[in-house]
C-alpha cells in the first residue's frame, strides 16, 4: 500500500529535500496542531452546525499508515496527526467531526479484500465511522464488493486512480460499477491530477467512465484539482456527480493556487459539494480548512450544507437539532 505519488517512494527518500508543494504565505503558515480549543468551534455555533461530517478521512492498518508517512517525510510534507489511531479518533472528536469515512485504497491485486476485512473488523463499532471499502480490477472483485455491502454494511467505496494507476473504464470493473449504481452506493474517487498526475487522471478517462454509469453516485476528491471546471461541466449533465473540498481552500497549495473562484461552484451546486479534509496526513491543524471555509464569503445555508446536510443526506444520517 503506497500513498499519492507512490512511484517516487523508495528506500532513498530524503527528509532534507525541498517540498514540491508550496505555501500561499510561506512566512505565516497555519498551526500544525490543534489548539486546546480549536479555533473553528465558535464558528460552528455561529452557523448553527452541531457537528461536522468529513467525507474524506483515511484509515489504514498502522504499518501501512507509517509507510505512507515515510513518503511524505521525503518531500517535507509534515503530518499534523502523527499519532496512534486512538489519538486520531480523539482529535476528530475534539474538532467536532462526529461522522467520518474510513477511506483507503489498493494499488495492486489481492489487496483490496484484505483492507475491507480490516475496516470491518476494526471499525464496525467505532462511533461515527462511515464504513468505506475499496476494490481493484481483478478476479472476484464483484463478489467481495457484494460481501462488503451486504454482509459488512459498507456505505461507500474509495478508488485512487493515481495510486492504483487505475483506468476507470476497464472491463473488469463494469459489473461492480453497475452493481453499485443499482444499489445507490457512493464512491469517492481521486481522479484528478493533484498532488501529482498519473497515467489515468486526465478528465477524458473520467468523462468516458461517467457516461457509462450516469446514475452512479460519485464524489470527486479535491474538486478534480486543476480540471475543476471540466468536472463542473459534467455536474450540469450528471445529477449524481459531486465534489469534495479536500485540501482545496487551504494555504498549502498541493491542489492548486487560485482556488477562491471555486467558491462560486459551491453556491451554484449547494447540494452537491461535501467537506473533506484528508485527515490525518495533512500539514496543518484540522481547524485550518474548516475555519477557512466558514470564514469565506459563502452564504450561511451553503456552509451548513457543505459541512453537514449534504453528507447527512448522502449517507442517510440523522442530524440532531
């Protein structure tokens, strides 16, 4: 299991290399860790948000997570939440993230089913966890996806086109996508070109894919990165296509530099954009992306939808008054 840009991970990774990902304000970076009382908590009260739903949080077996962090160390990408899984769950609670996804992904055959089993065995009883699995184009894919949905009770699946060098139009996946489309099970897909592109991250692959499964519930991670406007065009055609805000409206410019114009997209599609963080492997405290969006020019109702209502509707979660 390897992270984004896995093809440059090696035993020769060096922590003294300059990061290829710049900061918006290099001399005034946001805090790396949570304050005693995270700065966004008063904003949640202001906008009548009893809690947050984060659609983009990662959960891997511990040895896998450490391998991922090793790659980030090699490009000076600090990890804000380099702590045990128990502590990470406490950090989410401290930030009023009450519901969160268990995203992971496979990069080779005979890996996805084991990851799904790990999620089920370790997080079926984790309070607030929205169980997500993954899959890969291989023999038996449909069978273990069905097991994850029908036996494990998974609520969605994550795919990563860059890490898995994954062409979404591969014939081995057609029955699985058709099954998920029929069952109305959401997919979070990293199909964009951030932080670095892969062989199948161009919009043309995604366009061909969504044309084949027009009713599939798809959340595009990172708003599609540099091709956000191309994804927005598709949103006008496919009513189940959605975006998440993961690492977009932040001062760390791994997904693009001029993102303020993207706020208009949230206003245009207020019911189809979801808050995501990429927790725990982010180089700033969780308050940073939350506060940035809550302090933005978005209307109050759009803020409530992005942070809470849209994901609650997608997963059928009840919002306490």
